[in-house]
C-alpha cells in the first residue's frame, strides 16, 4: 500500500532536517503506528504521504505512485483526521459533514450515522463553535470517514477524549481494519498504539529507531522473570522474583505456591513505553 525509501525533508529556513532517511512500508489492511514525541517528524511524514508537503528527498509511493502523481483522484481514496480541529465554526455538525461530503464525486457515508457512531447524534444541529475540544475531535475523525476511504491517515485520533469516547473511536478504527481498510496512525499514546497497531515504528529526531509488532518489541526486551506476590504467616504482602527458565523445577518457587497465600503471579513483561525508552534513550512524558 505504502512504500517509503530514504525519505528526507527540510523546512525552508531551518538548519536541521525534520525527516532524515526514513525507510518503511505499510501493508494493505494493516494498522501501522507511527510513534514518537512532538517534533520527531511524525506529522511531517504524514503530510508528505497525503500530498500536503512536496520537495522531499527519497521516494514515496502510495498504490504505486507518488501522491502528487495521483492528482485529485488521490483524495477520493484517502481519509485524513488532523491533530487539531479545523471546522467551519458557524455551521452545525451536520452542515459541516454535508458540505465536505459534497466535495466527493461518489456518494458519501450517511453523515447522521457517522455522528451517531461517536455520540454526536443529538448535537447534529448544534453550531460547531459551541462544541468542546473533544466533540470537535470526534467530528474531525468521522469527517475522515465520509468517502469510505481505502486508506486512513489518523493523527492523534483519541487526543482530548474521555475514556468512553476514546473507546468508540478505537472500535471504529478496528472496524475499518476488519473491512480491509489500511490505517496509518500517528500518535505519542503508547497504550492506543499497543492496543490497535499490527506494527509500530518508533520515530525520534526524524529517524526510525525500531519497527516491529508491539508484541515482538515487548517480548524481545522483557525480563525472563516471574514475580510472585504472596501473604506470609503474619499477613504481610511480600514479593519475590524467580527465573523463568527452569521454573517448573525451582524448589523455592514451588514452596511459595504450596505454602503461601498467593495474591498475584505474572511475568515481568516490558511495556511499549519501556521499549521506547530503552531503544531511543528518550521518554514520551
């Protein structure tokens, strides 16, 4: 679906490039996560992919062509949800969607159904200028779905959302994947990426520091230990780590299982945050 080879980009007047030799690909039907702190080059790369920025070095191919080579047909096939709301504030939510739907040649997805899907149905006739940031973010998100796109570019789609509405957005993203759509997800939210993405790329200082499935990244950097938490004879909560290798024959571990009141038992798996810090030496927080 997407192929990027040795991509570079420098904004005019800046000494340092925003993107420095990125190479990656995105498969059809995949949710691909682009993770990193602000200023890492994530949004710049997305803008190149959707054709908002030109003048890059290297090669970018979407469906076998540079975005600019597709012309206006490109925007009939993609959907874009931006990080910041950008609506017509004096129009209602329904009027915003109806206007943008009119820009496409093919019939759009029902605007009313889209608003209902993210809990905005009862606000369809409310002017967007009266919306909270979270409501505007949900409107940005469903606007990207109007043309039933084959390829979705989502920039921080759950930013500013409460857990209930973030869940609605995540479920819709997973529904899009189930329908065979491809999703390019740009975020610094590790939990969202871990939950949704088939593969993630860690982006720092305009470069890709690591790229793999979230599960693989975590397993590769996890400690091969099992931690048992239990109550001793006095009722005090204690914890002890045991090597995972040879665990079935570890007499001390078996003694805890048999003789103590076990409260928790879990492996010491790394989180995606842990992997990011270890790989890049940077924190997203």
